[in-house]
C-alpha cells in the first residue's frame, strides 16, 4: 500500500505552494484563453447555433469528468509532480489542435468545416483529460508539501492559481479576439505556449516521497471514498453551475446588448471582474477553511454567488454587470476549499488523489450541464434568463451542504 509522506507543516515552504499554484495557473490560463474566443468563432464566424456552442463548450467538462477517476488513481500511483507535467503537456496538445483547426478552411468550405469542427472537438477532449491530471496532480502535490495543518491553505492557493489562470487567460483571449483579425489563431498559439512554459518550470522541481508499493483500492476503501464525496460533491456541483454559465455566455450577453465596443463594456470586462472577485476572496480567506469547520461559510458563498447571478440578470448596463460578475466570482471562490474539507477529513491519506479526482468530477457535471442547458435556454428563450435560472440551481446546493455530518466537518 502506498503511504505518502507529507512535509512537516512547520517546514512547509510557502514558496513551494506558490510554485505549484503557478503551474496550475499556467494550465488553466491555456484553458481560459480559448473560452471567450471559441463561442464567438463557432457562433458568429462559423454560424453554429447556441445549442451547438453549449455542447462544444460542455464537451471539455464531460471529458474531464470521464477521466477524473483514472487521473486520481494515476496521481496516487505516480505522484503529483508527474501528473502535473503530463496534464500540462496534454493541454498544450489541445492548443495545437485548435491551431490546426484554423487551417482547415484550405480544404474547402464543406470538408474544411467538418475537419475544423472535428479538430475543435478533439481539442476539447484533450483539454478535459489534461485538466483532470493537472488539477488532481497539483492539488495533491500542494497538500503533500503543506502538511496536515495547512491543507486548507494548500487547496485555497491551488484553486487561486486555477481560477486566476482561467480569469487572466479569458481576459487575454477576449483582448486578442478584439484586437487582432486572426484572433482565434493568435489565442490558439498562446494556448500552446503557456502550458509548455509550465512544463519547463515543473520539470526540475522535486516530488513528494512515496514509500512502499502501490496496490489497487479495496472495495471498502472505494465505499469510504464514495460516501465521503457525495454530499460535498452535490454542493460543489451547484457551485460550479454559476461559473459555467458566466464564463460560457457572458461574452455573448455583452455582444447582444451592444456593449462589446465600449471601453468599460468590452466583452472581456465581465469575465475579468469575475476573476478579480475570485482572486480577492481567495487572498482574503485562504486560511479560513483550516480554522472554521462548519457549513455556514459555504452557505454564504452560495448565496453570494446566486445574488451576483441575479444581479447580472437584472442589470441594464455594462458597469453593473461587471460589478455583479465580480460578486459572483467572490461568492464562487471559496466554495471548493470549504467543501473539500469534509472530503479530506473522511478518506485515507493514500486515497486522497482518487477522492479529489472523483470530488472534482461533480464540478465537471455542474459546469458541463450548466453550459449545455444554458445553451438550450439561450437558444429558445432570452440569453439573460440563463443567469436567473442558474441562480436558483446554485441556491438548491444548500440542501446537500446542510446534510453533511458535523463529524465530517470537524474530524
């Protein structure tokens, strides 16, 4: 059985945690840089409907979901560093597929469109697999380096890198798309370059030590893991839906309202505000999950996220929409660190990779289903209605949160 040796919390290096967070940042920036340009390319340039846009965006989450268990087991077996490097490399390949799709038009309008779409679909699948490895690997690497006393800090910093990368990448992608004629081509190049820089940074770093021989998880261990993740996972699913609706459709909402050409109302402004709110909350409350172990902080997070989404729904101007997007990011931010606490408290140390991989799968279900359903709603109803309905779904996440036992929070 594998026994992972964690660093002494007194010797835990904040620099090491920051470095792992930066690696996560690099991979998620690659994901984020494509987010604002892909819906616009599919819908505005290639003429696909909003339902199709939602399906393509959601495919990445489906791919991540289906690979989560494998990614968790692979990380438990080979360690966080190797999983992180492999995940970054696969995400760079996803960018290569997007890059190749821009040249598919040379094959003619019909065949070129089919090849281009196939390459984009392949890029979403690769991106999902790479993300699963990156998140499981970097999270476990950070937790092992931090030690028991700083698990919450490690999860917070890793998540900060994850969503800050996505937010910064999204803002860069939106800026590229607005400023350059071949915006999708330029964004695809950036999506290749950033994770490769992460690979170069990660390669010389040391991994945590793994002693003894790895064996497969027993049925009892699998049952323990599943019981530990179900209720927190359903809360995470609701938490993820607001994120997916905002990142997938806020750019199109800006364009539909004619705000895309304004200095304050540029289509990347709302997503950048969401990212700023997320980063601010992580910096402000990064240690809180190590000290406060109850459902109330998660409750406040979900209610704040839902309030922000309702604000976007009711907003009549780009400034207020950006403010509400920032509030949504602020509420969304700490959901994962708080909800991961009962999971980490309830599973064996040597199965944390599997537990985190499966737990993260709920995020994928929430993000993927929200992207798909939001596309259908936007197609047949009003684009703005998406944010109101998703806010209701976020509030529904309070039900599983309050069903988590006190022992799971405080153990």
